[in-house]
C-alpha cells in the first residue's frame, strides 16, 4: 500500500504515462488526467475489483499488504496501487520507463 498521497498531476508528467486515475474502494472515479481514454468509469470499476481480489489473494497466501499490481499489454502497461482509502491507476504506453513511475510511488511512500 502506498502510504502518502501521490499527486496525479505529478504522475501524468512522467514520460510515457498517458492516464492517471484516483478511484474509491467502490470503483467510483474520483479524479482523472488522461490523453483520450473514453470509458474512464469502466477502468475505475475494474481496477477496484482487481485491487480487492489481489488483496484477498495476498492475504490467503500470507504475503502481506499489496504494494501495486502491474499489468502488461501489447500496447502499454497499467499500474494499480492502493493509496490509503483510494486506488491509484496509472496507464502507460510501451515507451515508459517503469522505474520512473515506481520511484515516484516509492518516494511518496514508506513501501
């Protein structure tokens, strides 16, 4: 879990990041910055379900708290991170340096 609040405006500035969303635990979109993503509400809802499911798997396996989830696709990546009561969703293209995103998340947290 990301302990401190990472600003979505800070994340969208990272080269290769194309969308950043703040989602509540029920899957409702709270805030977003993106480049032309149409169905933001669907992204929000599915990200919340993915987070909750992943947290339960981690608990069953005794792995501790979820830090983030990385999904890789042919045309980009998606990072989902729990941020206290919110879920942070970061969408990228294939040119992103994931280390830049992870460092930003870690610098803003105690993970």
